[in-house]
C-alpha cells in the first residue's frame, strides 16, 4: 500500500513547491526539471527531481464526459460524414474536420430503429444505424444515446410495432398526413418490452470505453421528459422511478443523463415550474445521473429555475449542454437577449454554458457548421477553458533510489477548465487516480504507484491541490529509468486514462518527469 496525504499550502511552502507571494506552483517551460539534494530511505543522500509543467491551452483533449458532442442525423444521409470533413472556418481560408474537435457521437434515435422486431437489433447486421456507429468509432469518437419511444411530431412509429401487437395500450396522433402511435409509459406490456430491450442495449453498449453517456429517461415529446401522457397521471412518480431503475440496472458503469426540465414527467410542455419536478430530478441525480438540458441560449426556456438546479448540483454532477434555438427555422430574434445573428445565438449558448460550468457542448445537426463559420473563437475558447483540463503543475521525485527501497513523491494539480472531472459519479466509482510510474527506455511502465488518496473530482479552476505519498518497494532491476506521471484508470489495470493539459514529453501515455537511477 502507498501512503499519501493531501498537503496544505504551508507544507508546500516548506517543501519549496510554492511561491511565497501567490501560493501557486511554479510552471516552467514544458517540463523544467531541476535536481537538488534530498534524502533516501536509509540509503544515503540522493538528488531530488523537481519538474514544473507548463499548461497546454490549445490541444483538443478527447476525455470522457468532456468536450463537444457531434449529433447524428438518423435519417442517415449519404453525405453526413463528408459535409463535416471540410468545414469552412471563420476568418480563414482553411477548413476544419469536425471529428478532430468532437469527443462523442450522439444519437437521438427511435427505439424502432434499434429494435425493428422483437429480439432483432440494429447492431447485429449492417443496418444504417450500425454503419454510422462503426464510422464514428473508426474516427475515435465515443458514443452517446437517447432512445425515444414517443411518435408525436414524427413521420413513423418510434416504438416497434411488436409492442402494440403484444397488447400495449397507447394513442394515435397525426403528423401531417401520417397517423402514428405512441405507448403509455405506465402500461405493463410496454414496460416489460422496454425493460427487455434495455437489458440487450446495455449488454451491447455498457462499456464506458465505448459509450460516454446515455440519456436515461427518453419519455415524452422528443424524449425531452415533458408532455408525458399516461393511462393514469397519478403514475408519474412510479414511472419515473421505474425507468431510472431500469436504465441504472442496464448501464451500471456508464454515465446516465437526465434533462432537468421544469415539467419533467408531466403532461404539460411548459409553464411555471411544476412543484414536484425538483424532487423527482433529485431522485435521479442522487442515484448518480448527470445533468443535461436542451434549451441553453433560450432565455425564456433556460431561466432562473434551470440555473438554480445547475448551481445546486455544481461539481457534484457534471452538466451536458444542448442549445435550444434552431437557427435555420426558428425566429431567434424574439429572444429577450435580442439576438440578431446566428453568431449572437452561439454567444448566448456559450454564456449560459459558462455560467452553468458545463462539461460538454453540442455540435447539433443543422447548427454544427455555424459554430465554425460564425463562432469559431468560441469553439477554441471552450476547447481551452471549458469542461475540465487537468495537469500537474509540479512533481517532486527522487533522482536515485534503491532497487528494494521506496520512493517519496509530492505532486500538485490544477484545472484550467470551468467544469470538473466527474470521478465522483457512482458509475465511475472514483476510478481515476494520480499515479507515478517507473518507465523503461521504450516507455513501458515497469512499476506503477497509485496515490489512492488523490481525488481529481475535487480539482477546480482557480486553485491547486497537492499530495505527498510514499511508494511501496520498487522491486525492479537496477538501471536507468524515467519517472512518469499520469491520471490512471484503476478499473483497467492502472493505464493512463485521462489526457493531460500539459506541455512536455510523453511516453506510453505518461508525462515524463525526469531521469531516475535505480541502484
């Protein structure tokens, strides 16, 4: 076991880690390493390495629950990917490839597309759904989903026909000349069939390395959680608890999201906040759900109530943002902020996102290109300072250590972003930890030492956090090594799991601290 403790600014000053004037840790060029005398553990005097790292504010870091979501077009046009591979950039003759900026491919998809007939799933053969997902994965994107069951305003049934044929009760509505059918979510046949689907869905996409998050509600119009119609409106809470439980069971290791809508689970689409909405949302968030909202930038729809919910859960649960205005078809000039251009709308969405400290923003279908043509500086601003961007400001390690001895380290961390690494959500179960490794010449980690006391979810913008810990016995062959530092995924064998926002040399995913001789 390693020994670790979080150290105070006073202790840091005593170790020479902080400037007396500011209390912030020194950051030199890329990784400025210096050596000073220090003491080993019963093996005489050994030099100490002090490596100070410069933050990286420009590289796009594609970390989990962080960055931009690229929205799928589930009508699957043939030019979907090509239109995003050479996007005009504001103020430049150059073009951008959107998938170089996005972290996640988000599908708001009909249940009937994912399971067209009972037990037959879209991911089992070369359906348009599977082909789109395969291409997204090939481009390095993780997945995210919202499964929609309500057919209102749709041109086809979003719930598979076999559910209705099995006796589920529902209702018909008109979308133009089309008659579509939607199930009542408190109908027992619907619940049984949907639960079975979720189990299969979770078995396929329940790996957090593949799936970033899943919207864990999806009822009502557009799956946004409002305008929900029941057999009996008194079943609102029981349905809410049922579906939260089913998603949680199907995706125990994947983040689940809930739209913090003021009319969550009601039959209404809008109005004064329903008095029971916050209590229902608390059920989901206390169960580990993360927050999302679908109306950022819409002043009338993302107001004081919504902002209060975001503030209540800040740094306890991350927030996923979706903009509300569809600039190609909506009259956004009616917004109280007085938008006159698409760039104004993008700025309004960005401002709301900054206030809410969101982790993720959206490249929606129909809106994505304008982020680059009308608001590219905001894209880069979010890349550099939104979400979370973690890096070690300084690491102190021994320059020489006995092969059978232990090593003492201090390490200090900062967050450049306004969001946070949500390591505290139950699905992640504090799996990310700071670690130091002995690296061989080819970058292989010969030994990894995890600081179990480190808590990346507590690293917030505007402050630094320091730790001191002592390794277990090295027990490695004598010779020349390098120290490396990383945020490792303890659920995957302590491999580096979070891309760091630091300049410097990397080896095997580890940020190099300096040379060490094992004697």
